[in-house]
C-alpha cells in the first residue's frame, strides 16, 4: 500500500523544502515544533509545507539623515508568514541583532499565536537592525517614518497590521500611523487601523500597554490550580523587566504572588521576602534598569537561575535559556512571556527535569489579543473601557488555556505541542473549507 500524503515521514517536509539540518537555528526549531504537533493531529501535508515557509519575505534598505547631516543606510524586514485566517499581524522591533531567520520564526509564531486565541489574524513580524540607544529623538522619528514608507505598499489595515515589539513603543506606532495616513493614498481616517499599540489619545486601546503581562497572569491563574500551585504566596522569578514582565510582575503581585528574583540587562537581584514590583518599576523608569534597587541584594547569574521558585517567567529576549541556564533552574513551571526564550538544548533540559513549560504562543498572546481589540475599536469608531478590555482579554486567555489543556489530555503530549496542535486544528479547518487556490 502506498503512503498517503498525511502519512509521509516528518523529515520529508524539511527535506522537500531543502532546509539546512541545523538544530540550533531558531527557524528550524520553530518548524520542527510545528511538524511534531502536525504529526499528532495528522495534519495534511499541503498545510505543513505551506506553513513551513513564510508567504512573503520583504527586505528593505533605506537611508536616514542623521543629526550631523550625513546619511546612514539601514536594513529592515517585514515577514508575512501566513494570512489564511486573516490579515498578517505582528510587531516590529528595533534592535542590533535583527536577523532574517529570527524575524521569520517570530512571524511563524504569530500565525500560531493568533490561531491559539482564535482571533481573525494571520502572522507577520518586522524589524530594523539598529541600536536605538545611539539615536537622538529626531533620528528615531525619521527612522520610524522611513521604515513605514519603505514597506507601506505591502501593509495596510486589512492586509498586514504591525505593532510594537522589543525596542519600539506607542510613540513609534504614532509616527508610523501618521506617516501611513499622510501618504496620498491613505489619507482617510480609517487608515488609523494600519498599526496597533498606538497611544490612547491617537486610537490606542485602554489596557494595551499592560496586555501581554496581564495575559501571562490570566493564563497562570487558569492553569496553576490544575498543576497544584496556589496563586496566593507562590514564588516567582522574572527574567527581563521591560514592558511584559514589568507589568506582569505587578499584576501577579496584586494576585498574591511573591516576586523573589528579577534580572535584566543591568543585573540580577533577589529578596527572599519579596521584591515590590511597583517600586522596582519606578526605579526602572528612572534609572533605565533594575541594578541599584536598594530593597534587594545584587546576585550573580547562576544564583539568579538557582533561586528556588514555583514559577520562572522569562520575558527578555529569545534563546537566553540554554542548557547551562536550564540546568541551574529550580522551578516547577516556566511561563514563556518572551517568544522562544529557550534554545533547543535548554528546551530539552527543561523537559528532562520535568519543568512544565507554558509555551509563548499561549502565555504571551494577551498583547496581540488587545491589539485585535484596538483594531476592532478603530474599525467601528468606538472606545472600550479598561474594564471591558480586561474582561474580554480574560475570556480569550481562559478559553485558549482550556483548549490547550484539553488537547494535552487528548494527545498525551507536552503543553508546547498541545498549543501548536490547537492552533493547527484551527488553521487546518480554515484551509479545509477555503481550499488551495485555484
Ligand atoms: P522590552 O524591551 O520592554 O524589555 C526587554 C527586557 O529584557 C528588558 O528588561 C531588558 O533589560 C531585558 N534584557 C535584554 N537583554 C537582556 C539580557 N542580556 N539579560 C537579561 N535581560 C535582558 O521588551 P518587551 O516588550 O517586554 O518584550 C520582551 C519579550 O516579550 C520579547 O521576546 C518580545 O518579543 C516578547 N513579547 C512582547 C510583547 C509586547 O506586547 N511587548 C508581546 C508578546 C511577546
């Protein structure tokens, strides 16, 4: 008997598409996770090969006038991974380490994330290779506007909707939207929907700034009781204390958790009696980092990871948890607030140690969910209250967590594969009814 398309061995997809056999490559890692989950649910071969590559890879180079009068050339990307379920959606980052394969992975994860929470978007991601600390405000504004104009013909309110990510913020989204709206073809006000994460006074949504941290907290509140960890008094450590973990730490503290250790690019701190995340947030705003916070002890990297906690929340950059860090970890649960925080060796070590990993496509989906609410509000020219945003966000996160848990129980797999399987259930159904053109 000949094998049907869905019975093809897993390696055949990567071989068919000519992927290099590099297990340390973040893109390969993301595709392999998808293929593992695809095996579990017997996803059609055609859907696997479509998802294994982005639909469009846009690379741009553009000049920006610097304050001293000379022009500097910048490299930017916009990856449009998949739009079967709706317009491409995903942030763009300004960071010196922006590389094509990483942006492709992040775009891929956005497709999965939107499908896990069942919002009507596909996945995209963008970035510019730049160290914003070397730019003046004027240079940053000109860079943001030139990036927008470089990709303007490929994006749009019903085509591809960017948002903030590492190194970008609400002000940059406002410059981005203004540039899009001022261009001759897009002057009508509906064009405001071309980007989310805008300031509240210019079409932004209440609750967007804290949304990703809130979503992490909502997911933990839904899942931890089933794992036997009470929220009240649970011990937490945070890697990264920026937008996501700065807010997440404060919200978890309000729910009764004790934050005992925090790390960022400026250092590592611990206080076994608890770190007041509201005071730390203020310190971080004033000084640009957590180092020097008086109410906690400065520790080293190893002591940070070895701190015994119930939940460890990596919310900094990708691939920071390698085998060494995973070896040090002393936690029951890891909630991935950052995208792809573990490299393959770190991920394997966490599995061997029996750490329950709540994957990023579920745990940090709160940001894109409230971005969707912002887009809906802009489309309908209405504004929702903060309470309505919180309520709707919680509903989406709870249902997504329950769906993932149900898939885990049915498929008897780790939560990461269960979340991917839940996303693929939805995308597979959409392709089934849409068919493949023509
Ligand atoms: P951010 O720039 O506000 O914060 C990043 C944090 O990481 C900072 O505290 C920084 O000090 C820390 N950091 C950087 N390098 C570090 C290092 N070498 N060691 C320790 N800490 C380091 O970014 P963010 O918006 O909070 O995003 C964090 C992660 O969450 C990223 O992976 C991002 O893609 C992901 N994410 C963000 C959102 C969002 O809405 N902002 C949504 C989904 C996912």
